[in-house]
C-alpha cells in the first residue's frame, strides 16, 4: 500500500507541477518521497474545490462547493487521526503527518484557504491579501519545512518558510491578473488600486494597462521582500534541501520579475519560465545554497513589518 501511495503521488506531481517536480528531484530520497506525498494531498484538495483535474479545466466555485469542502475536511480529519480513508491523497497526508509529527493545524490552515476561495470576499488591504496568501500557500511552505526536518516548535524558521510560500503566491497573482479578472476575481488590494485610480471593477480594462502594471509591480516588489526574508531559513536546512528551496525560489521569483520587467504588455499573456531558465536557476542555486548555509545571508535579518502567522 505504501508503494502504491507513493506511485499515485509521483504521477500527480509529474502531471500537476513541472516546477515542483524539478525542484523536488534535488531532495534526498526520504524528503522527496514525503514532499511528493504532501503535494498529492494539496493538489487533490485544490482540484476538488475547483472542480478540476490536476489544475486543468475551468474553475468552478459553483456546484455546491461547500459540500465539497465539507468532504475534504472530513477525510482530512480522518487522515490526521490515523484512520484509513481509502483515498490515496488522504492516506498520503496521513503517512506524512505520522512520520514528521506535523501539527494538524497547518493542514486545517490550507482548508481554510479553500473556504476563503469558496466564500470569496473582496481584498481590501495588503494585510487581507497576505492572510489569504498564507492560507493558500504560506502554510504549505510551513508544512514543507516540517517535511524537511524543521521542528514544529522552531517558529522562527517556520516563519521564513511561510515567507517563501507568500512570495510564490504573490508572484502567481501578478502573473494571473488578467486570467483572474476574466473569471470575476481580483486579488489586488482595493486600496492599492485606488492609489492608481482603479477599482476592482475597472482594473482589467485594456485602457488601464499602464496603471494596472504599476500596481502589479508593487505586488512583485512585495514578493521579493518575502523571498529575501525566506532566505534566512536556509541555514536550518541540509545542503540538498537548501539547494531545492533556493531553486524553487528563483524559478517562481523569475515569473514575477518577468511580469515586472516587460511592462504593461506583460499583462496581455501569461508569463512563464522556460525549462532552460529553470535549469539555469537550479545550477546557480547550488553554490548559493552552500554560501548561505555556511557563510551567511546578506539581506537584513529583521522581519519587522512582515506578515507573520500566529503560531501560538
């Protein structure tokens, strides 16, 4: 059964996220297996809520999503209590939680993110945005840190892991502004839009591309702040883990930097990172990981002003 769980999870990661699959190859075997199992649960829950398959297809937050969310909560609770569910993704979560002693609260935090998507409320401020980003990505960074061996009691390092997840999600939002608008969503803070003379209703108008790009640039700048903060968690990791984390940070960070660098026309099509650029990022991350683990991180260590989860 254990081998079948891993096989199912490996198929999910191979089809669902090429970037995550590439970065996960850099882990040692045990960490890679646990990361893959955790990914399978996250991917499955996301697909159930969005009524998609491996992230493909039209988002559907209609069709009784509250019932789908209730099912996810029930199966997740069973998995975290050690009860077999008969569902590979949830049994995978059960195995990861058992082997790492991962607190149940972080899985619940992700389910809260799905609830926020289902019961969508407009984003008024940056704090609202960052809270949402934590629940859909930052808590995944925390779970991944625990998978990599960070103690659940090491809140300082877990905060840095959350920072990395926040940076990933902020960059994804910057990339997907036009697509999100087409499906009736705006993740950009209303007060930021107002500063640029925009509203959630008008921001996607083609005539507003320059003003919108200024807001998106602000978002990418914020993502870089969290990416820089996340680097201070690297010394807590082993060499291969640090290599994988920094590779992923650069791959996802490159998405936002492309959107920022190309100007307003970047909002006309979806930015992506080519395989060649991903491989370059992986190669450059290796010496950087050794440097940051053994010499130090050059960015400021103070996290004051950054959004922080409540670990108590």
